[in-house]
């Protein structure tokens, strides 16, 4: 059997991630391989940690990237903070909150799940009643629910974690680099993300940060962390030890691009980057409404990197997504779990969050909706998005 040389085609990734990658960041993956303890590489690790602290807005020393995708970050955060018998409250309003609860159970936690409707934020005035009763060691939630396009307001939840003296564990897989996230100011104790979304790097790494309270709990454990590979007391000896000790072979050529992606995010300025994600998402939402489509999450909890749009009656989910991919070279996502078949998920993350991508996806969607039976006014989507950009330019934002 003969195989052709590998040549994946050039697609625009506007789904829930991975997002399309800035060419300079992609090129960084092809730079020379260095040994995992080469002094030159150790310097790159140090720089990556420094850059990551700035992007997470934290001074936490234990701020690094774990090998593996966002799920490795979730497992690392949960396995290191939860000990068998610990009470854990997980606020769930979508697919990824459920996963935190599942993993906390596997870690031996006594888990109480508090569920909220998909497409809505967690209601802190309700959650607090459970926290008051259970008095958990750990309270966990998802900051950016990628399954529903909801950005969780954090102020009351962070206050609750302080008042009831529990560690706050937060999933920021889709928010880091795309929405305001302030680890130190908000008092988040453990937080993880993924490299492939708003951070703008390649899939395969999980940025993670652990604050002093979480580290103290880790140091005081009565039982070893159940996962050897994700045991942060071992991983940190490789990332920050003196001398550095081998733990695993670092995915060197994934760390180059995330170092570059973080550097470029800070060059852009985090506030500017958040504003870019917000403006493009507002324009996209305006355009979708212009096409007569409904949205699955309300504007007041909208998640700028991920817009969930309701599939109109009579239109087949898969037909539109397949034609979008094959004819326009654009990937958008389908729904997960409860939202499967009900929504499309359009991601504007990192390099993907650009005005031209908004206009392109609206144009493609309009064409396909007209073909597959949804009545929309021709050009109305792009016009509404354009009006949003014009208004923002006038307002000077
Ligand atoms: C909110 C959230 N948490 C966790 C994950 C898991 O990340 P990964 O698929 O990179 O393992 C995802 C992935 O989309 C996510 O959106």
C-alpha cells in the first residue's frame, strides 16, 4: 500500500476549538527540537511560566502547562485538590460542569451537583444555600461553558468561596485569553485552560495555575494524588525545581508555540484582546439575528468566544455543517448533550476572532440557509453585522 505525503487542507476553524492558528505561532512548532533539560529549553519553560502568569493575571508560582488537552488540566486540578472523602460542590449548567463532577467522584470526593438549566448562568443566590448546608472543601464551576455559550459572572461565586472557606476551582478552557479572567483579584484557587482556543496555540497543552490555599491543601494531603502523571508535586519539580528533575519528556514543540502565542497576546494587550473578542461576537450575534435566527444564550451572559445559534425549524443540522465545510472550507460546531441537534456553535477564538471571519461565516450561512429552506432576507446578516461595526467605530470602541 502506498500513501501520499500528508497535506491537511486549509480550513477556517470557527467551531468550539481547536481554533485556526496564527501562521507565526504555527511555524514555531517546526523549530529545532531541544532536549527537555537543555538549558536553552529550561529558559523557554521559565519564560512560558512568566508569560502565563501575566495572562492568568496571577503571581502564583505554580503556573505552568500540563501535557495533554484541556481535560488533562481538568483532571490535574481536580485530582490534586480533591482527597477521598472531601466534600465537593459542583455548579453545573452544561456539558463540562458534568465532567468536573464525574472526575471529582473518581477522585473520591463526596460530590453534590447543583444543576441549572442549559443556556443559563449558575444562580449564586440558589447555589449559596447548598454551600451553606454542605460546607464543601471545594466549590467548582465552569467560567465559560462552551456547550451553551454562557459566560458565568464570577463575583458572587468568588465571594461565596471566601465566606464559606472553600477552595474555588474554575474551568477557564474557553475564557483564558478571550474574556476577562483575574485569578488573583477574584481569588480563584485553582484554574485550568486549554492551549487551542483563545490562547491561540496548538491543541495538546493545558495551562494551569494553583494558588497558595490550594497548594497548602496539596501539601497537607493524607493520601498521594491518585494520578501519578498529573501529580503536581512531581510535575513542579520538573518545571521549577533546583535542579530540575525529569518527570516526563516535555512536548517541546508544543511549548514553543504556546510561548509565542502568550507573548503575542500580551503584545496585543489583554484588554484589547478581550475587547476584540467582544466586538466580533456582538457583530456576529447581530448578523445572526439579522438572518432571523435565535440565540441559545442571552446577551447578558454571552460568551464572546462562542456563539450558540438555534437551528431553525425544518433545517437539518448536519446538512448545513457539511456543506459549510465542503463548499466554504469553514468548520462550525454542532450541539453537545442536551443541545445536540438544536444549536450550532460558532467560535471566534484567538486568531479566529476577526471581522472578516464574521462576515464570511454570515455570508456562507445565509447561502446555505436559503438553500436548505430557511427564509432570510438576502444580505441582512452581513448588513446587521456591518452596522454593529460602524456603531462601535463611531462610539470609538
Ligand atoms: C469548558 C471546557 N472544559 C473542558 C474542555 C476539555 O478540553 P479538551 O477537549 O481540550 O480536552 C473543553 C473542550 O472543549 C471545554 O470547552
